[in-house]
C-alpha cells in the first residue's frame, strides 16, 4: 500500500503489509475496506488490553481535558498515580524510576545507569538478543543486520550464548558493569531458557559485583505473572519496561534498586516528553487492570491451551512450538513470510520471529474462542500452503 503524502514517502524500513488500518476494538482491527482482523500481534505486544479499552480510554480522555504535558521538575497527579500503580506490581527492592518514551530509550538509560553506578564499562549481552535500535541498545542487540549498516558500534559490549551459564561465567571479569538479558528472548523467536538460568545469571552478577539488567519490554504482563522473572529468584538491579505499559501510548520506564539509583547523578539523564501526564494516565489505567492476579492465572491457562492446540497440529512443516503464557512462536522448517501473508488474507494478523518463525503476542484479554479461531485458521493456512508448495 503506497503511502505518499504530498511528496513525503516513509523510508522503506519495514515490509509493507498492504493494509490500511483504520479502527480497533478489543482483539480486532478493521481496514479501510471494513474487513475485520483478529489481532494476534498487537504491534509487538503493545495493546496488551486490546484496542480501545474503556478504562484506558476514559483515563486518557479525562487527562487530555486536564493537562497533557508538564516539565518533569513539577509533580503531577497523573505521574503520582502511575507510580503508585506500578509500585503495586513490583518487588519493593525496585524503588527508583526514570521515564522514557520507548523500549530502546528505557534500555539506553539502563546502560548509562549501570556504567555510572558501578564505575565499570563492560556490558555482557546475549546472542540473538534484541534491545532496540538506538546506539546503546543496538550495541547490546546481537543481529548483524541491525548492527552492520551503522558500525562502529559503541565499544565495551560482549555477546555470549543465551541460556549458557558456563559461557557467561567465562566472559565475566571485574570490568563488567552489567549483564543485560531478556527473561524470554522475544525477537529471537520466543526462546524460553532452562529453569534456573536466570537465577544462575543473577548469582554470577552478584559474585562479580556486576548489575543484572532485565529487559522485560516484551515479556512483562503476558507470561502468566506481572514480570517473567517474578518466580525465578533473579531479582534485577535494573528493570526495563515499555510496550504494553500504557496500552498503546508511547511510554517506557527504567526502574532501579535504591543502591543503583542513589549513584546516578542528578540531571545526568532525561527526555522532554518522558513521563508526561497523558501517558501516565494511560499507564496507570493499564496497570490497574493488569494488577488483577486472576488475569495472570487466566493468561497462564489460555496460553497453555493455545500452545497445546499448536503442538497438536503435528504438521511436518512445523519444527517447534515455543512459549509461555500469551507469548508464543511457531517455528517452521522454511521461511514463514508466505504463511504470515496467508494468515493475514484469512483475517489473522501475526508477526515474524526470525526468518522461519511466526509470533503471537495477542491482548491478554483475548478469549478461548478467539485463540481457537487463530489456531484453526493457522491449521487451514498451513495445509493450503503445503498443498501449493509454499512451505
Ligand atoms: C526485549 C525488547 N527490548 C527492547 C525493545 C525496543 O523497544 P522499542 O521498539 O520501543 O524501542 C524491544 C522491541 O521489540 C524488545 O522486544
């Protein structure tokens, strides 16, 4: 769908999906022809409560009429409300926070805070990691296709295999400021590490005086617990959140322990729009819905059933099905682009996960019937694509 407005053409940074989306409600999106799509991607997991959630909409509209922006040196009730809502979901050890407008910015702050609070410069990140596209976040991201066009990278970053504690141990030394890791790797295709891995990373960081940065930008609130690290014993020194926290409005936060926070010099980091009252209102309303423990139990149950449905497809074209909660990927033996397109043509929107994966990051308010519909459409599309030798 060519998108030229008075001579301005967006850079061709993303594959064109050929749709113009005009409206969203709950788990559905509509295109300009009035066709409805089941949204199993929610723009990389952003609309975690679906589109047009009434509580979030009401909070945003009310805030819009009161105050949309204020310099961060002023207190605002919306920001206080957001802080209260987030604090209720985090361990008390995470007590300091700064605001950002995106995931990459949240990671950028985390890396800066790790350096300044430890006085060290090295950062260890993982193979296949994705942390965003700004220069700091990009240096932690591992894929060559994102890095190579923009070399040289920020120095001081080492990459080790994910889910490999021996490799991590071998890379640790007294120059390491932090280890940054996604509790479940998202862009890499929903890679869930072995039980005990995150606790092992935590222990190695503690032993070496390095900080643990957990990037929960994709995992938070969709794996059946508020954070994916919740029951792992791997409490971070720095936690990055973004994507779903304001249900579609651009927001990120970097949360630190007191020890880290008190070493960050006043005025050393910030961003004009970050933590503005409008996004805080959206964030507070979103987090209040996500505070319901029943919701996380439901995510666990629905996710397990959906994983079961995908695994039961038992098609020879499928290599593996992975996931936890409502963060799921299906890995094919061949490139997935044709199948993603076929699903879209059948009214189901999904994301790629690497070259051969299809990723599902639906709203956590999706229901059993809608997940069943996605699984059925997928089964039909795989079978058709296989018949036409597209897989
Ligand atoms: C784990 C993780 N970290 C960071 C980012 C970057 O977030 P953003 O695209 O908002 O900059 C993403 C985005 O996909 C992500 O999945």
